[in-house]
């Protein structure tokens, strides 16, 4: 088997070749272990407020009891959580899992159209939402009959009084970040916790095959689909992560900066659950885009772990106060979601004296597949496969290519999803008949088992770690009455890896870029809105009339090369 997995020879001495994905019967068992083991240690901190593992245990059990007794929720029902990094998120997420529910993480940046698709596709029964986005939910409700319960929270709800009142008042009345809404049957998050305290929690009996999350993604193509991640999938990936990190971290002693949103699969598995397993102190950053506030917040701590995406690290490095931070305890920095640029990794190590390792994964793999050795990252590759993970480079027929040759990166392991929710054809298309997950990425493997991403089969555009699918953007563009035809591609961007560019053939000759941009903002999350617009009289097409994005990409590449010369 070692010959088939050459990467084993390059593992750290403490890294096992295999993990046990059945080490916990379900995530509930993991949570209970951490609550008991690290009872009095700080689990989460946000805006100066702290919750110990014991307090998270109590609050999440109350939330679970409320769901079971007041919401008519049964085991396996779906519950959507839509909020940024605040203390309410882990309580709601852990409580939902402890109640036997399936969590549907919803991006707070979503528009009404995107929310409605996710809620109806998943058959969501309960929504837990930040008040800032409740106006959008109100407009969705007439078209989402599956939603029976709505729980609303405000950013400062779990802060100490009077700070909670001040924060909520400033957000609502000064910054005007909470549009007016009216949802008569909604219940306040704090009310749900109070009601849960007077109810009886019944611990469900779950197995590893029970669904834990429906994590929405575009997959390889098309409209967002729910990747079914089971308890066993998530347990496997956090056990793999723990095996990789164990030589560097100490139980109950680490402080991790969580700037990536917990609704994102990377932060969910690595920052939230892997860190729970080792009793880490999790510092939640609600708005990392406010770089001054972000740097100011983490300047108060001697943090030991940081995760992020390349754009976050680059933004931090370019801040005038970054070099003044205390990096004396920092021992692990991991970048995911998008490729880490070599220049950024080099500067990070020069300033922090800590290597910036890169991980590779997919929503469909819970998410981590490969990662650099933290003590010896091989820059320019995506590292080595995790323990108990098989990775191969296959041709179109599913046959393995020779070392050094290109093909599609394919994965097999206990962290690979069960399939897409209610989409058997898309599930079938994403797997080879022998069970290997097709990532849609073109890669090579060297003799040592290091993998390198060469290109992408899919037309997906990667904007600051978020996937943008041309089909979805094009569908919105053609909804505008002034658009005749359109095509969307990704173009290189120094800040966000790629930016969305659209090519438009007008139906209305008076149509302007500003009108289109405004229309897109109403129907797409900010990162999906095209940054570049080009109007044309016609678009390149195949003999059968299919618009050729490939030709447009080649034209843009030629422009870039010409500009460089």
C-alpha cells in the first residue's frame, strides 16, 4: 500500500498513516467529551465577551431542547443558520446537531433569490438569522412554505449588559445596518434559550451515517447544490486534521484567531470542531474586512494559530501596524479556500517567523484533502494527502496517468461526501463508477506524492476563496430586459485571485454599465457581482450556437501578455 501512497514516506514522524473515522459515534460524542474535558477553559470569545466550554454546553443544550420541544423539529429536519462570526453561531450550530438536526449553513451575503433557492431546495423548517438580514427573509417567506420557525438574534445579544444594548443600538440606529422588517411569529434567540431552559433535552441516538450538514456549493457546475456531509465525514476530517497538527499543538493551551466565517466549511471543520477537540480558545472576528479593527483586536492577544485565505493574509501584511503584533506564540498558520501566493507566504514568514502552509480541499470533502507539512511546506504544491486519504490523477476514462502527467485530481476517503441532496444525476456525474470523487481540477503528482494544481476543468471563478459560477451570473444578467446575450469568465486580479468579467450584447442600446451593476447587486452576493463589463455586438460561438467562454478567456490572456510586453 505504501508504494501506492508515496506521500507516506514524507509524513512527519508523529503523523499516523491512518485515522479512525469511527472514533466518535457522532459529533455529539465529540462535543460532550470537550465540554467535560475542558469545562472551565474559554471556548469562544467575541467583542470582549467570553464563553467557557461549560457555558457552551449549557446554552447549546437549552437551544437543542427548544428545537425539540417548541419547534416541532424531528431528527433529520433541516435548520438554516445565517449569521457572521458571533457567539450565537456555535451555540445554534452545536445545539442543532445535539438535537439531531441537519445544519444548512447560509452565507449572510446572500440575496433573497439565493436564500430562497437554498431554503426551498433543502426543505428548511427552522431559520436562525441575524436581524440585519431578516428583511430579506421576510420577502422569502411567502415562497418558502417549508419554513415553520424563525429565530432572530442581534449582534450584541450575548455581550454583557450594558455593552449588549449599546452595540445593538449603534448597529441599528447609528450605522443603520438593520433594515426594517416585520415577521410576527419570530422568536428572539435569547427567548429561545430561556424557553429551552424549562424544557427537557432528549439526546438522540445517531450513527456516523446520519446527515450533519447540507453544505451548499456549486460543485463542478451549475446552480448551488447541497453536499451531504455525514457525522462520519466531519469526524474523519477533524481526526485527520488533529493527526496533522498534533506535533505542534497542546491541549487546552492554544488560542486560534478565526477570521474566516464559521459558515464556510474550512473554518467550520478546522477552526470550530478540530479546535474544540483540543480545547482551544477561539477568538471570533465578526468583520475581518475592517482591517483597522481586526488588527486592533488581535493586538490584545498572544495567538498561536491563525487560518485564512490569501487575500486576508495579504491585507494584513499591507497594514501599517501588522508588524507590531506579538507573534511570539504563533506556531501554525494555514491558508485555504484559494491558492496561497508565494510572495505572500514569503513575507508572512519573514515578519511572523512562522511558515504559512497551504491546504487544499472541497466542500464535498469536508473539506481538507491535502496540506503542506507545517514544518516544511513545499511551496508551489498543495502538499501531501491527509491520513486515510487516497488521491489519484486520472484521465477521462478514470485510469491513472503516469507520474508527472496531467489529469483530473480525484479523491477517495472517509471525508468524501455522501452525495448531493436530492440530485442523483449530479451525484453520479461527480463520481467515477469506482467511487472516486472528481474534483474538476487538473493536477500532477511527483515521485514523492506531492500534488500540484495546474488548471481547472470547470469554468468556476475563484474570488477571494469563494466560488462564483458563470452560469448563475449569466442567468441573472439575462434577466435584465436590456440584455440580449452574455458570457461570464474570470480574469486575473491581484487582490482576489480572480475577478468576474461579463461580456454583454445589448438589446437596449441605452443600457449602461451602472444599470447592470445595480441590477446584479440586487440579485447576487457582492463577490459574485461582475467587476468588469464589456459591451460587444456579438459573442464567439460554436457551430451549434454555444457561446465559447474559452475564446473569451484566450482573448483576455492575449491582452494581458501584450500589456506585460
